[in-house]
């Protein structure tokens, strides 16, 4: 019987542990898997509160189905019938401009439009800003292959107004990052490829739009039709994985160090206990991995520690429909930093997905913190909720007290993909490859989304299983 320890009970670690069990069963290979989670619950940032008919997401509320790992795993778990799409009728996104919500022009994706007509008709940009966007196809393509920041890329190709009014806010909603430090190659490689291939992002967007046969030409903001969730909330996925793994999971088990013990690993726990394993998958955040491997791979530890993290929080609030004069029938809105407000985005969960709120009620939530708004994380829960209510009053005109509020903090949870990130990750991977029977996985490396994390965990499981099952 070979033994594998998986460190970290977020979606990455759960996916890795389950994949190991699948491989062992398929190959009839004797394998014991133990998942070690430092906290009292598994699932990481996938946490759903089900209360009074509301389905409340305190972390990620959906995943991108275009990346197949999450949907594939759900189907293997028998959850295919639980997958739900976004609601077509409300599929639009807004951005705050001068204290008002303005719809993002149709066909505008993250940082560039596929068509100029909706841009010219939109009040989002000034006449000079619109002219600058129209000139983008005539801007010479960059010849250097060096990584570039979002700030540099967008201002160079489309102008400062696009960065300040849209790109920073949309990217901020995903990565909670400073655009001056956010890597284009690591986060938005398709736009870099558009410039390389077509000499223009607008031309590249139009080509992609034509390829989709105008399928989403009437959709604003992100391509929400590609987002899915679960009927009873995102926690359905980690809860099901945890149930399947059962006694393989050990909670309140923080790994603080690891060392070689003969041909195996010995993991030291904060409790003073130790656990032996033939192989280890570390699916903890990079800063935790750095501490764990410091004694056996100091060079890898130093590289891992260089990946910085930002903190964020979500504030969910419940309202009656009558509390609003007329709520924006949209999935949500983003707030550019240039607006100087105290939230970075807001969304309407009950508009985005069916079954998130009882009839006559609205479930809304705000995103707080991130790299550009670190001061908000210093507030207490009550102060944070009050700040969100003030912003909703100013932006949405809702002054009624919410039915109830749920604040959830995610400290040091958002890895920052800074310029040069992919080169750093490649260096980390080379250093980690020198550590025997050991693999890393998670959001810190090659994708922060749910499917990215699942794919990362499963790839690590595949590699470790291949090592253990190889003939000697």
C-alpha cells in the first residue's frame, strides 16, 4: 500500500485527492490517500450559506464552462443535472461612471470592443476617448515578446480612458490587482496573441466575434453565457468531493514542515504529530508551500515566497424588491478605482441565477478590498457592511436596511500575477521537479479560476500516480 498526502483542502486539494482515488480504482492499485486541511472545513473560497430560502455565495459564485475541468469533474461526480446556466434575461454588466451605472457597450470584452458602433453610442467614453479607440487598428503592433503590464498594454493600444473606465475595473473584479503590476501574458494571453496575429486587438476581437457567428453580439461585459453554477450553490462541488473522500480527510491538521525519512516523506504538523507518506501534493497557497518546503528546497521556497497575495471580502445583503425604486436588471457592476468608491464591484445573485432568493426578494453582494483598496480590509465587519450599504444607497438608491447581512473575509487569498509571473512559475516548476515524489498545485501558478485549480490538482495527481505506479 502506497501513501499520498495532499496538503490543503480547497478545491485544488480535493480535486487532486479524488483524482488519485479514481486512478487507483481504475488501475486496481493499492493506494492510501490522506488530505490534510489546516482549518475546520474544506472547500476554501467555495462556501455557500443556505438560509431562509436564500442561496448565498461567500466566495466564487460561478465557473467558466469554456474551461472544461470543472464541468467534467461535476459530471464524473454525478452532478451534471445540478449544473445551471446564467439567466439570459439579465445578461448585461454595468460600470460606474460619475456615480451612475452605465451599461458596458455590447461586444466589449474586458478591455476591447469587437464593434465600434456600440462604443460611439455609449455615454461611457468621452469623444476623445472614442476617437482613441477607433484609432487602435492603426497603432503599430509591439515587436518585443517581453511580458507587459495591463496598464501598459491597454494605454498603448486603446488609450488611458479605456484603462481607467473599463479594463482596470473588470480586471480588478477578477484578479483584485494593480494594473501597473498585472501581467498580460499570465492573465490575458489571448489579447497579446491578437496583437501579434492581427496587429490590432479590435481586429482580433472582430475575428473572434465572426467565428462565434455573432452568438454574443448583444451581450455586454464578460461573456456570461459561458458561466455556470450549481442549483444549490457552488459549495455543492467541494461538499460532494468531501463526502466521497470521507475518512481520507483530516481537518485541523496544519502541516508546518517536511523532511525525508528514508525513501518517504515525514510531515510535521503544528500539533506536534507527524505523518509519513511516499509522495506529497501541496495544494496550499504559495506562501504556505514556501514555509513547508524551506528545509528541503530553500531555492524553491524563496521563489514561492516571491508570489504576493491580496486580501478581499464579500458582503452579501438581502432586500425586498420594493426596497428599490428600480433595481438595475443586470448581473452586476464594476467600480473603477478612478471613481474613488469603497467597493470594487457589486452583483445581483438573484438576477444572475435561478433560485438564489425567495419570490419578491433580491440577493445582492459587494466585493471589497484587493490590491487597490487595502484600507477597506482594516475595517471591522459592522463597519465594512455599513460602508457597503452607503455605496448601495449612493449607486442604487436603496436606503432600506437589509434583511440580513453576511460578511466573509478572505485574507491573503488572491495570488497576484505580476509582470514576469510565467517566467517565475517556470523557475518554480524546475526547482520543484528536483524534489522527489512531490508536486505543487493551486491558484498561484497558471490560473486562478475554479477550472484552472481543478486542472492543476488533477495534473499533479496524474504525475504523482505515474511516479508511484511506475515499474521499478
